[in-house]
C-alpha cells in the first residue's frame, strides 16, 4: 500500500518484534527510533531526545552521499511504502541517483540500502555515510552502568560489524553485521567544544569516505555505477545473548593468532576465506599449507587483505629498544634548559614535526606537571635497568628538586604545573608524584624522598583521596607502605594501610555510585577502582574484596572490543584526549590510547583465583598494541585519532605532539618487574 509520509512528528511509532525484544520504527522515515531488550527495559541502545544535542539528521539510517553529480544528505524520504512484511523508503539524492531503503523483520531487522543510477551516464560515488547513533554516553557512572552502551565498530570491508554492549558488561548486545556490500571506515559527528568529553558522538558507518579522507583505514574506494547500475549495502541488526554469540554470526574472513607482535615473529592466519595479502613491501606473507604466516622486517601498523575483507596488524621493536629510543629523544628534545634554576630540568611536550617544545600557553594539559610526570618516572625506570646514559642522573636529581619546589605546595598537595600557582590541587597528580619519589628512594635510599612520598599520599588522603579513584593511587600507597614498614615506621605504615582498606570498603559498598572525575565515567575510573580492591584484598585478606573485584571486572572489560584489528582489539574506548592533549585539537576516538594499559595492570595484578592465561593474553595484547604510538627515531604521538573524519575534518592520524603516552611503557616495565608480564 502506497501512502503519503505522515506529517505529524508525534505520530505513534510502529513496534516490530525481534528475537528477545522489539524495535520502534518512525512511520515518517521507516527508520529505527529505539531498540528494546525485553529483559533490560531501561537500557538505551540508541540516542534520542534525552540527549539534547541529538538531532533529526542523525536519526538511524539517515546519511549523506558525495558524488561527481553532487552531494546530498537524506532523512525524510520522498515516498514511503508500508506492507505487512516490508517497509520501503525512497530518497531522491542527486540528479540521476536515488536510494531505496528496505526494512524487514523476523528475528532481526534486515536493512537494505540500494543506490541506483537512474541516469544515462555513469556516476562515481566518493562518499557514503549512514548514521547509527548508538547511545555511547556518560551521564554518570550509575546511569552509564544501568542504561548506556559501549559501541564497538569494525569496518573491515566485506568483513564488517558493530555492536552495542551494556556498559556493565552484563546482558544482551545489539549487533549489526554486514551481509552484502562493505564498510571501509567510520566517522564521528557532534564532537566539539560544545559537547565536550562525556559523549562518544554520532557514529557514521561508511562504505567509502574517499572524498574527505582518501587514505583513511588503508585507503578508501570509489564506487562507479554505470547507467542503470546499483550498489547494495545490506546489514542485519538484532539482539544476541553475549558478545561471543554475536561474533559467531559474523562469518569471520579469517582467524588471527594475534593482531600485534614483535618484529620478526609471525602472526598466524587460519581458516581464511580468500588469499591473504598485504600492500606493504615490508610485510611478508608465507603460505605453509595450514594457513598463512605474516611477519614484518620493520615496525608499524600494516594493512592485511583477505580478498575483499581487510584489517590491520602491527609489529613493534623490543621494549628495551623502544624505551632506550624514547629516553634519548626525551633528553634531546623535551627538556627546558632555557629556564632558570631547577625549572631548567622540566620535561614538557614537543611538536615532533619541528622538535620545538610546546609552551604551556595557559593549557593545563601541556604543563611540565600532571601527565608529564610519566616521563620522569620512565627515565628513572630506564636508569635502574641501565637503558639510558648515566648523564640522566643530573636531570633526575634536578627534576626531583623542581617537582618538590614547584609541583607541590608547602602542604605536599600537587599543582598542575610549575607556572600554575592558582588552580586547586589536582588529586590525579598525587600518586604520580609519590610514585616518582618512592622509586627514587628505592634507588638512592635518601630518607627525605621516602618522607616526601609518604607526605604526598597522606596529604592526598586528607584532601579526599579515599573517595577519589586516581590512576595509580593504591599502587603508590602499597610501595610507600612497604618502604615505611621496612624502615621501621610501623605506625605510619599501618595507618596508611588502614586508610587503603577503608577506602576500598567504601567503594565496595557504593556499588555503581562512583565519583565523577574530569570525565563522568571512564575506563580510567574503573581500573583504579579494581586495583584499589586488589590491594585492599592483599592487605586485609577480606574475601568480600575478592567478590567485589569479580563483580566489577566486566565493567572494565566491556570498554574494550574484540575487533580483529591492531588498534582496536581489547583497547578501551576514549574519545577526548586528542583535544585536550594533542596539538591538532581533534576530538574523536583514540585507538590505541596509552591509558588502555591500565586494563593490563588490573589483569596482571588480579588475585590468583581470578588471574588466568586468558586474562594475561588480553593484558599483553593491549600492551603490544600501544607500541604503535612510538616511532623509530624515539618520537611519539599522544593520540591516534581513529575515525576517518570528526565533524567533517579529516582524521585517522597521529597527532604530532609527544605528550603523555610514555605511561604505557612505564606500566609495562612495572608489570614485568613485579607480575611476570612478558617483556618482548
């Protein structure tokens, strides 16, 4: 039956059944408005009017096309046909190019996007983007865990899928699998200084983004349609009982033994549906009768093709090599010798394009304090292993004096940087400064450094650190507790130990009600939470702590997805650091981001009943993936912005600022030293 599109925006949605739920359809556009899991009615899978920045043009199935005949965005169709079994929407795009969207439901929703050339001459399409507005938002920890989802996206050509996973890691996922056609990239919209850090943005899935970023994701195709020709993209959307159940439906193009490996070792490809190739001269693919072995003579992230499917794998130098290179580069290019007194020993970001240090410019994420403390900690670890020249001793001694004089106030509360005397104390920085000084004490035995580390921790507790989930806080506490005890300061040690356990019990009782930090909810809140519970368990032997760890581990793991891709597999979603820490000021997903290594610390530090070969493997995958952020000359990037474009700006690039990424190397060295992490 052919009908005119209803004109009223309040027209009641059509409710169509799916296995284990249903989908609400907009009768004006025939597009999904929301998906509902029958067992989780509060879970929001798609953005809606509750997010005030969500807009009509971002409705599911809306999109854009770019071609040599012109460009167009589509939303409301020119005509709609609704029958008992199908919904059809016709969109007139540009002259001679039309789009028909067909939707059918049974156990799942099948959507077919057919682009047809109705003209008499060929048309070349250079961009197609389809909106899939998954509700990946952080209202608060409690709200996120109860109602929101993480969206994990894999645009592997003909091997492409996405799914929305509950943020608590429990329950069904809403999965999308491409059944015909391909996806070569994705973009993000609504990411800017107005929406800020607590939203992922609108996710746009793309058969091609050639016109805006031709080299993204290993290269974007063009689609040429002859007169009367058609391009079809068909995908299936539905509920699945678990991530594994969803992945079983995706028809993988291959099985990869791993996605990241040391240079010269093999990544093994099994059960490939087509020939395995790579366009990169450095990559060697050897067929051995049982599959393919892929290796590289040089480090980097490289495209891998399996017929029309594609992904990327990475190879890296040994950790020792990378740490030595970074240490040399930091010493050569990231110091501040132009400044007076102990300030000359500062460590700061550098623009790797021109090797000019970046002045603070009133931007707190470019100071010589806060996250840049990681460089001093890494240099100290490298010094202890003999991986940096002894001339670093003068720098470390000078940096310690600078930090005590300018990065701490008289009460041992942290400052954001040496030039920032006005910003209130930032509790994030306390454990990092304490860790530097306790490491320094363990190296040189200077009791002043032990006392200073302890005072920094004690002051952090006084400022509310027991109700704040700072990165590395409980780990720094443990190191200080251990040193105080060995030094005979038993009362001071016990007081700090009691404070750690009491803090953990508070958070165990708080459940979902976690404090917001600079972002309302994030992986770098959950990882410190679980590390706190781990340390409290070891200090108290309280079995309830073990239960609390086990309950919260799915929260942490759900931040990372199972995409068979070097930049994505198990890497926690973060989508704001390119703006705050980079020089390009780009929002959008950062993959990999160095704080994803916090998940590795949790997995390596798990109590024996919870740690396994599987959790160790996830931890190592994350650590290896982050090696993509360092380059052979010792330079580095603080953020690889993954999407093809962000609000229309070309991305899929490494920000040229080396800033805070060295925490990953520091954490890897510490996990190897104390918890048996492989150091390759």
